[in-house]
């Protein structure tokens, strides 16, 4: 064999060895975590972060993130369904234990605990029906007097109010407690003229973005009645971040590390199977696939050419 052929083979063998060692170390840790399991009531709201298909199978970024957390913590989840706004109130009252996609505010720290690391960063846009010709992206004043829906108690509601004031816009702001799908239906039938939400939640056939109204980091939030969960959550998130950052060779060191939207339900299944049966071969395959997917990952919610100026942000 030529020397030029030996070097690539050695590199490949070294990479495979690293992945196998990672899998072998991961499975005992997951098995140990499973022995110390706790039942955690999790808020489940309809969105791209939490999705149910026609067969009742769960998927989405928040769901898959929670599956990875359970591999380290051993938690068992009990899902409680509702709108985002209703679930936030339930979290404040201690009726659920954990909720994803919660932006940080000083006021909320009186009622809930935040993970030390964010899940990621998201951007908020004003959406209108595809048939709407009255609210124009180039003229914010066309929003004057229009019924603009915002999720009750959300950070995007506060950011939209700030945006409207800065741009001299005087809309009729309507706080809603609907599910995402219900809010989009209100938009489609004309009960709302516009709706402010996360850009990754909306399909272009349902609504189109008019303007960016703000952005923020978002976190896992824990009920103040369950402080026992917070240390375990923070430790697990730190280990996940470290693993993904290493896999991405530093490309995931910033906010991008927290956006593995491309992870499929199959990978979550691989992690659960590896945890349950100690199958390092399938877990190794899953980790290897994870690395490949993350190297080409785009930020959450990116839809090239859809926004008025052909790109995200402003």
C-alpha cells in the first residue's frame, strides 16, 4: 500500500475510534441517569418546536432537545398540552415543571427559574395573510388602526409595542391566548390583520412576513416549585453544548450550537435505543450522522428569499 493511502486510512480509523469511545462512554452515563429518573411535567404547545403527526408521533426542536436531556438526567416526561400563553401561566402557578422557548425578563424571575444557557436565539416578525394588500412592508404606517395579534404575556408582544412606538405606528394590539394554528386561522378569516410570532413557526402558504419586530434568546424555564430540576438541567445542557461544539470543531461555539433543527426523530430514536439496550454500534452511527448534519446546519427558521428584502434580519 502506498504511503499516500495509509495517512487517510489512519485518520479515518482515528475518527471512528473517537466516535466509538464517545458512544461507549455515553451509554453507561445514560443508563445511570435512567436509574435516577424523575417525572417532569412539560408544557406542550403546537409549533415547529413541538409537533404531532397523524400517528401521534412527537417531533420538533424542543422535543428532541428534551430527549437528549433525558439521556443525561433520566427524566420521564408527562406532556401537558395548551397554548403557549396558558402554559406560561401554568408554569408560574407550578402546574407544570418545565417549558421550552421562554425569553428572559426580570419580571418572570419572580415566578420561574431559567436555564443558565439559552436553547437558542429567535427573531420575531409581523405576518399577514398572503392575500393582504393593505399592510405594506415599505410603509409601516399602513399598520395604523389594524388589529395586530400578539401572544399574551410574551416578549414578542413587548418588542412589537416598542417597535411600533419607534416607527410612529398606532395599531390596535390584540393579546391572544390561542394556539399558533388558531391564531393563523384568525388571520386567514380576517379577524386579525396581522400576527407577530417567531419566523420558524409559519409556513409561507399560511402567512407572509412583513417586517422584523425584534429578537431575543430563549431558554428552558423551570417552575420555582421544582428547584431540584435546575442543576440537573444546567449540567445536561452544558454537556450537550460541549459535545456538539467539539463535534462542530468550534463552529457551534456561539448561538448556532443550540439550533440542531435538522436532527430527525430517527436520531432521537437512536439515542433512546442506545440508552435502553447499550447498542454502541447504532449510537455511534447516530452520533456520526449528527456531526454530518450539524456541519451543514442553517439557523432556525431561515427561508431564503421569503422576506421582503430577500434575507433575514434588518
